C-alpha cells in the first residue's frame, strides 16, 4: 500500500476521489452480477 491508502471497514482510499470496496457475496457470480445490473431482479414480485 502507498501512503494514500487508508484501510477501514468500508474500503480502501487508493487515490484522491477513488474508493475501492471489496465484499464477499453469497451465490454464483452470474446471479450476483444479474442482481446488481438488472433492475427487475431487485424489485419485489
């Protein structure tokens, strides 16, 4: 890490105005990506 990187519970500040966030989400990557990118997957039926 460089001196700009600050680690906390939310993410890493890697550059001015840039925050890197990593999370482990349950399920296969295809289902997680679909949930994040397809609006109709997030609205209640």
